[in-house]
C-alpha cells in the first residue's frame, strides 16, 4: 500500500511538472502528453516539432517523437534541461 501511494505521488508530481514543461517547451517547439501504457503505467510522450529525421528502415521523414516512461528518470532529466533554458 505504501509503495502504491509513493508511485501515485511520483506520477502526480511528474504530471504537474509536465504541465510546466509544456509551457516552457512551447517556445522551443516541444510538447508533452500523458499516456497510459499497455502495462498500466503512465508514460509521457515528448514531441519535438523542430526535430525530424529520416527513418533508416523506411527512408521516410519522421517527426521527433519519443515516449518517456514515468518510472524512469528521463522525464525529470528533460524537465531540468528545459528549466535551464
């Protein structure tokens, strides 16, 4: 029960920071959305409108989308990087 409470608090904290990251990121062409993964965990999708690359398998241009699981520290790293700019 304590672990579930800590997990919910961590997810809530990330969602609050995601809203702030969206505000900061809109000036940089970056946005974030929350999704629920197939395993029930929440994930944050980063969409970088300024970054696109050619997919090596298809040869087509793809947008810079990246899904960041909340349980990893990657989103917090992204958040801190945005706060520095």
